[in-house]
């Protein structure tokens, strides 16, 4: 039987936007059936054309905005909204901060945890040009090697020179590198035919150190004219301390491949955070918004309630940023990460900073946690900072079984945070202080927060 839906494809109708999804799309409802519409904001009245329907929801495009939200701003133009780079840039910054706070609160309310208080999001004074890392796809556009960003849900590269949310020195570096690649007739990667050479340019720049790392991701093992290309990059960009070729031969959306060749300089670059120095490899995770990261870590340190006598586990430790800052206020810290380069960096960083009470183990957090539990390690505090998919159930079981007084949960995805908080509750850990969102990703819908759980 064909189910009849409240709207049909190509229908044009007037609707009011009720809500914003976590991806930053406006939501209108017709008989409780949601239509997701890009570039719309709550309270706006619009004429929409339905572009796609499914059993449970539809997508539509704006035909006309009939009533504009008082919070709509348009400082930078369409390309920033159309690409994944700054999909919320049309929403006033103070409202972005409220949106993030409410998203977390709503997710807790949905599972009947209305009593969880969520504080106003800590934002930035200047919420642009904050990213210390760029990963820019390289494609051929109108016959020329071009850098830019993809239009959302498409394979169409939109050329860009000012990325708005990146360190302007990185934007400049990308133009310089692009022009050098053009000069030596390097071939841009072609996704469709899986041909060409240069897939991505990645640039990282230390917020404090101003050291720069350039990674050229290639489909091929050989990078033609590598010597001159690298020489010119170094000559044009004196901040560069490391030029790396990363080889990624697969047909995949994953940016980095397994092999790194250092073409010039070191295999790492340095930056500082909260007064410590960190070496960072191309493959290692490093927070992209250093100014907000310092606020986030300081909060996590304060919330951990350290006096100098505690044993701390920092699961998902990356290059040891949280572990090493906490080690200064604790008796012993154990860190674990699944990426070998990150653990190498973490050990190197402990040495670099003369920290002797931090130990790092390579492995999956869930397995290593079980091992630590077996070894009889009794942490007072467990810090977790997992990727978007959140914590493994086995990890939560081991963590709870070790009986720490506190769990400090740094989350980049409120949906999995809420799920994991519920699981911790089953083991007798509850939220006693308000959840604190910290805006790590202005102009985008990504939501970062710190939550503290305490044993009953
Ligand atoms: N706390 C660090 C890193 C957080 S990002 C910082 O703030 O810089 C999350 C980290 O989890 C990454 O370094 C990633 O390599 C690691 N990771 C992902 N899955 C993992 C797993 N199953 N076990 C351990 N680490 C994992």
C-alpha cells in the first residue's frame, strides 16, 4: 500500500521554521512531518520547494524568505554556508551559542533527564580565523589545479582563498602552495577516475609557536618535481618547519593514508598549550581551536578537583595534552590512545616538559582500561575525550568497576554524551554539576562540552 505523505516532491508551499537541527538545517513541520531546509532559521516564514521525500521526513529548498529572522546575519556570503566550512555563519554568534546550549539540554530532556542543567556556552570574542589546521581538497576546476571546499552533500569543489574560520596565515600558505603546484604542473586528483597526484593540502600552524607543517597528500608514491616544489615552499613560507608527503592510494574519503615521507625539516611541529610544549605529528589529533582549548582544559583540570595526590587516567589522550597538564597537579597519570604517532608524541612530550609521572600506552581505550583494571590500578579521576561515537560499553563497565570518585567527560557529540551518561548512571555515577559547553567550532554546528560525573 502506498502511504500518502503530507507533502509531495516539487510541491511549493509556505511554512514556518520551528527549529534547527544539529547539522544546522531549519526544520518546518506539516502535520508533524518534518521538512529540512538549508539556510533557514527558527521563526522565519518561507516559501519552500520540496526536493525529496522519504517515509519520515523531506528536504526542501528555499524559494523565498517571506519573514526574516532578527538573528540572521550575512557577513561573508553564500559560499561559507553552502560548504561544510561555516554552515552556521548566517546565524548571529550569540544565538549560535544559545543554540548549542539548548541542543544539549534538549537531548537530556528527551531521555527524561530534565534536571540536568546546561550552562551558557563559553564563546569566543572574535569567532573567526580560529582554526590552526586546514585540510583543503585539490581538484581540477576549469582546467586548473584549484583549492577550495566542497559544496555540502556534493562532489563540487567551490574555489576559495579566504576560508573565514582558519588562521589567515594558513589561508595565505594554501594560496602560495597552490601556485607552486600550478607552476610545476602537478596534477590535481580526479575522484571520478581515481587519477592525478595531489589529493589534499594539509597545513597546521602553532598558535603560539607560529611553526608550520605542510602535508601534501598524494595518490601516487611518486611526487614529480618534489625537490623544487619543496624548496619553493620553504623559500616562500619561512615558518615551515616540516614538509611531509602522505601517500593515500585508496579510493576513499579518508584524508590521510598510512605512509608519511618527510620531504624537508622535522616529522613534527611544536606548539604550546597552558605553558607546556607539544610535538605534533601529521597523523596525531590536535585540537583545532587553541584559544578555546585552553579554556576547555582549564575547566577539565578545575573540575577534576586535583590536589596533587591523585591517580588520573586520561583515556583518548592523543598527544598527551590533558594528561601532561593534569600531571602537574596529580601524583600519577596514565594515558591511552589508539594512534601510534599520538603515543610517540605523548611520550616525547612528557620528556620535553620534564614530566616524569605520566605513562602512555598504545591501544584501544576499552582494552587497555580492562587491562588496567586487572592490574589493580585505582584511579581517583578518569578523564575521557572520545571521538564522536562516544564510549564503548565495555569501557564504561571497566571505568565504573575501578571506582573513581569522578569522571570528567569531554564530549564533541552531545548525542553520545547523553547515551553514555545514562550508561554511567546504571553503574552509580551521576551528574552533580551543570554541563559546560565550550564553543570550539564557531560558525559550525559542532558542540563541545565538559560534564562531571560523581560516584553516588
Ligand atoms: N584528549 C586529546 C585527544 C582527543 S581526540 C586532545 O584533546 O588533544 C580523541 C582521541 O581518541 C584521538 O587522539 C584518537 O586517536 C583517539 N581514539 C579514537 N578511538 C580510540 C579508541 N578506541 N581507543 C583509544 N583512543 C582512541
